[in-house]
C-alpha cells in the first residue's frame, strides 16, 4: 500500500481545493479536467486494459446524459439520483452493443462500435416524440437543496466541482480495483493474446462483457454529470464522433491501461484544448490530434507510463524498469 | 415509376463518387493494411481546393482537378514517407489510432484556417438541372459522374496493364512474396498512399459543387466510406466500386421509400450485418 498515501493526499487536496480557489473560470477548468478524467477512465477500462478499442463511447455518454436530464424534466427525479441511474442505463445499453461488437476483433471491433454509435445518434435525432429531436432538452432551474442548513447555490461552480470530484474518484478507485482484481489479470491476458487467454480457460466473452458494463457505467456517470452541469443536452452535443475520439485520445496520450493515465491526459489535453477554444473559438481539438500522433510514434506508453518508468528506474537505481505500460501503476 | 427511375439515377450518380472514395481507401488497405481514418479529411481538402481555386483564381472546379490531383498525390506520398511508415510495424490498431489523430489534426487545422462556416460553389452553367426523359439530373453531379468514371477507369487500366500497377496488386495479394519477386514494397506503398489520397481528393473536388463544404465534412464521409469498403470486401477494388454504387442506391431509394431521416441509418445496419455475417464482403473477395 506504499502507493495509497500519495493518492489519498491527492484526493483530499482535490476535495479541499474550493476552500482555497474561488476563481470561477479556474474551477470550470478543473470541472472539465475531472469530467474528462472520468470519461478517459471509462474508455481506458475497456480500451486500455482489455485492448478493445471502442470508437463509439459517445453513445454511452449520451445515454447517461439523456437519462439524467429526462428523468429530471419529465419525472422530477433530481440529478443526484439521475446520474447513477444514467450510469446504469448506459451500462445496460452497452450490453447489446457488446454482444454484437465482441464478435469482431481489432479494427473491425472499432469500426462496428463507430457504426452503432452513429445509429444511436440518428435515433436520438429522429425519434422526436421521445428525445425532442435536434432541439434537445434544457434545464432552467435545479431543485433547491439545503446542506447543513445552507441553501446550495446552483449558480456557483463549487457544488458541481465537488460532485465531479467524487464521481471521478469513484472512477479512479474502480480502475484501481479492476487492475488489481482477477478480472483485471484476465483482461491483460485477453489484450495480449485473446486465443491464448481462451486456451487457458478464461471465459473471454464474460470478462469483456463485464468490463464493457463497467466502462458504460462510468461513461454514463460522466454523461449524467454533463447534463447536470451544462443543463443542456441535444444529439450533436452528446453523441458526436469527436466525443468518442476525445475519450480515446485522453486515455492514449495519458497512458493506456494505467490508473493515473486518464488524469494526466485530461489535465494536459483539456488545458491545451480550452486555451485554444478561448483564443480561437473553433478547432480546439487540433492539438489532440497532434499529441495523439506524437504519443503513438514516440511515447506509446503515454505520459503517465513514461513518468512512471523514469521514477521507477531511479528508485531501483537502474536505467529502465521492466515492462513499460504493463509495469505502470 | 418516375420516382423510382429518378432515385435510381441519382443513386448511381452519387454512388459513382462514393465508389471513387471507397477505391482510394481500399487500395491503401490492400497494400499496407492501413484503415485510413483521415481519408475523409483528404476528400475535404479536395473540396476546399475546388472552392479556393474558384474563389481566388476563378478556376472552374472541374478543371481544377488537374491541379489538385498531383498536389494531393505528392502530399499523400509525403505523409506516408515521413509519418505513417514508422507506425506500420506497430500493427493495424496503431495505424488506425494514428490516422484518427491525423484526421482530427487536419480537420481542426481547417477549422482554424477557414472557420466552420458552410460554403457552396455556384456554377453559372449549372443553375437548373438537365431533364432528359423527364428525369431531373443536376448538371454538376452529371459532370462529376463522367469525370469519376474517367478517373476510376484510368486507375483501373493502370493497375491492370502497367508493370507498376501489377506490382501494386502483387503487394496487395502477398507483400512477402512481392519482396521476393524483387518489388520495392516501400516504394509501392508510398505510391499507393499517394494514389489513395489523390483519389479521395479528386472525389472531393468533383463533389464540391454538389454539396455543402465545411471542415468537418470528412467525419460523415469516412463513415460512409467504411460502409462501402466493408460491403465490397476490404482490399477489393471491384468490391469498392460495387459497394459505392450500392450505397448510393440504398441511400436514394431509402430516402424516398423509407424516410429521409433514416436513410443514413440503413447504410450502418447493412454495414453491421455484413461485418457479422459476410466479413469478406458481399462478393466474398475481401480480407476482413
């Protein structure tokens, strides 16, 4: 448990941040970074650990977002219940997608997830009786809540910051738990050689479906939080291909199959992306593409994986520790 | 009856252009096993080439093909030589992700340079459609169709009749055997990537007067493109041509007889069914 200490301190510091920092723009940036960390982790569980590269995670994110906002607007269920329900709905959506896509491997798996995400987007766009079509949904007021006798101010960033911090911590803990579980070991075996994994008796379909459900749940939580924070959901906002790609890129640039990778990737890419957005309004993904290419070419283990290797190498007094991405935390 | 003929005609016209884009993707896959996610952005670059050619130099979009095809050929060859070549040994998933990065980079650079505005190209000679036998045929699409046939036909002859073309096909069938036969596979790969890019760009130039152009249009095109090449069997050129025409027909018939809104969805459903049940394509020639 040598590693538990820095993580606990980090979590405490993250939760305490709004006591020190009050700048709304900075908190907004932190909220985005944490949301993308959660989404990157959601993708990473399936793509990084199990090696199943999905290009369709926007569909799961969008299911969470639509569930949360529709439960609130049409049934009066508050978002803090709607977000976990959104996660469950997204996990449930992931299952039929998995049953189809897991029959394919490698790039064909990726292309099939892309096609299914597009089908989901088209349904959301055209099934106007249920989804409001391209108009989408808008939350005008969040329900009044009192915590410890004070009313929560929904115009401030702090409540959203605390909510996403808790959700993201949940995502990171889930990833950590997965990594050190039997299932995590199965997934690495599947990633490295699926036929061999099957040959030694791993139920690969079961392992992949369970992981997809976890991945979908986390992506759905992220989508639910998106609806809660931005208070607006339409098909182009929550189902675009670019959103699926952003999740992939954050996990890849940060470090595939690592717990901290999506956090590092989100800090790095979101900070750059938001700077570009603030300056030029459009094209904020330009550096995502660039760093993706650089990472694949020069740093396939990602930023976190590389840092971890350097640090581990120093501790052991050797140049390079074993394993690269596999050895990283 | 007239509606049927009308949608058949427009389906085939659009389908020929889809086929051209699909052939570019499938040739590249055949030779170097790259599923090029940036293929749609190459079409986009062709479209903007046609737009700026007309806006800046008064060049007719259809004439500008002779400018942009060589430019994109060289551009594609350079992308292969300096960017992609080092990635290929990492496997198909790595190149897929790498070209995803390239696609996002190019699309967002275009957004920064040209903003996300929708643009159109107006041709003075093409305001009203031709009406042979009472069927409306938009003139820009008809010209594009003719040129697409010409270019795809020329490519076909090149691959079928010339030594270099045979070397491309040989590499596509078995790269190791091709090396043993004395083919410089690296050179062939570079040439093929240039060809694929040039084909995508040419299709973009030809499509530009018929579509709205904006920097992220590639995103839609690339997904259509996957449908086409998977329908025909990945790596198969005749398959991609058939797949392109088929998708054009499915979309135009679907728009009329199913629903305008769901026509894109039909393509995806067929795509999934083919991937699952006929992974080597409808004609059983692909390598999926």
